[in-house]
């Protein structure tokens, strides 16, 4: 059972927590890292047909050649799932299969020359990204955050099994952010479902997290994720069918549509904020409360310094002011609006 709708003050507090919290900041920084890496690898380094999911396979095969079964064990996935992924990476040209010298019936997986170059370029770019982070928050803060993220990463076994994978020297936050962001998305989804929100999917986060109190616009959301408007529209349609969103005419442009939370959607936001608090408590039990607070501060500074998602919330603030002005103009009429404008521009007139 859900509680009654929160009062206005409580609602404002919920929206502020929804916009500014550990999970949003980490997910935003991780998305920035991954998007920047993919763009650099494809546009500047000439690597094509890449997918984010290739990363753990490239990392493991960069350490040593492996049989498919050994690779699946290291990734903690089934042999069938591993084989499907390997086929995609092989078609893209980053993995080759060679005869196993110890068993003529078996094949060894190894990086192709193109795969070796991809791995080297990836390490170089992640290192540059860590340098960029250091410029924003300082070396000590990044070193401390990397230590905490590494502890979380290892405690939750988010990467390949430790007996198969050695850490890469010189890589800090960038090595841990993708795996931890995937975990956070899944964990928050589980926690929020348990609070009485059925039908949620991981893909919904692409839309839900980028809608503010004044709604969200499909084109903006698609641009942030670098996906098509059709893909975001399809997710929005599913959320409409579940009763979390509705499409309204944009009050600032009747030709456009804005995505708005329904009453059920606003309850979902309240529950998701509570889930964020639950998750922070879980992570603090791993690294300690003091370390969690320092990590939160560093991620917020990165989120703010990189100006992540700013267009969504800035546009929402602008929309609030513009919508209020439009409503006042309708209520006061042209003459009343002019009087109000004069008073706002010269409040001393009101004192006379």
C-alpha cells in the first residue's frame, strides 16, 4: 500500500533528492565515460561495430588466450551466452579462433591484431578520462573515490572472477564505473519493484531519470543517450500503458509533446528516492559511512563539473517560469499583465 500523496514541501524535497543523489551522479558520470570512450574509439581511433558489452571479453583475452569454457567461467555466464557474444566480437574483427596446441579438437580464443589495438586504445582513453576527472576534483579525491569504487566492485564480484583477472595498473575510476553503474540500475529496479511498482524494466531508466517536475521531451532524452527518438518514444509508450506517464501538449509550443508523470508516476519517484537511500545504506556497509560520504561528494563535483544532464533541468526551470508567465497573462489580461510587469520592474512604485 502506498501512503497518501506528499504535501507540497515534501514533494519539493523528493524532487530535489531525485535530481541530486549518489546514484544519479554515478550513473551520469559512467554514461559520460562510456559515451566519450565509444565516440573516441570509433571516430578518432577507427574502431567500428563496437558495443559496450565487448569490454570484458577484450580485457580477459588481452591477458591470455582462453578456451570458450574458460572464458565463460571467468565471466560467470553460460557457455551458450559466451559463445553468442564471442561470435559478434569475431564478426566485428576483434577476436580470432585458433587450434588449441594441447587439444586438436578444441579452439583457443585470442585477440586479433585489431583487437590488441582496441585494448591498448581503450586503456589509453580510460587513463585520459581519469586525468580529466582529476582536473575537476583533485588527485586526492579521485584516488580515494577509486579506492572505494574498487572495494565495492570486488565485494560485489562485478567483474571477471579474481583468479582470472588482474587489475590494470594506472587505471582508476574509469575501470570500475561501468560495472558498478550496471549493478546500481539493476539493484534500484529490484528495490523499487518491491515497493509496489510492477512491470518495471531496466530500459525504463533511460526515460524516467530524465523527466523532471515539468516533464521531459523525447528529442532531448534521445540526444543525451545518443539513440533514436523512435527508441525513446517506444519506451515512453510502455510507461504510458503501465500508467506512469502521459503525453501532454507542450504549453510553450503546441506542436510539441511533453512527457509528464501521472499521480502513479509521482509515487514511483517517491519510491525510487527511498530505494536510492536503501542502496546507499547497503554500499556504506561495504566501504564505511565516512568513505561513502566522500564518494558522494566527489561524484557530485564530477557531475556538476561535467555539466551532466543540465539541459534537462535547466529547460525544466525555464519551462516553469514561462508557463507561470503564460498563466498569469491569461488570468490578468493584457492590461493587468502590464501593471504587474511595471511593479516587478520597479517595486518602489508599490510603496507610494
